[in-house]
C-alpha cells in the first residue's frame, strides 16, 4: 500500500526596482561612466537582495532624462 503524497506549489512574489543609466551617470563627464563607482552602486543593490534581470537600451522616458533602463527584482519574503 502506498501513501498519497501532497505536493504544494507556491508562486514566487517579486518586488521590482528600476534604475536609469544616462550619460554621465555617476561619472565625471556626460559621456563617461565612472565604472568603479557604478560597480559599488550595483554591489550595494545586490547586498539589499536586488538582482539585475534586464536592460532596455536607449529608452525614451516621460518627464525624465532618456537612457538605458536597468530592471532589478528580488523575492518578497512573507
């Protein structure tokens, strides 16, 4: 005789964050990127649980400076 095994599936819930990367973002000149400072910013987001999931290049943003849109997500812990 075998016992029935109950399978419980739960769907992950996510929190999202976006960051706009524009010319001069954390840099010294509008066409330069200060990479060490940018990496430190990404490290800080990673320590908060944010995971970079997607980059949308050259986005036209309403009422904001246009640029690359970085999309982060992290699981919502209940």
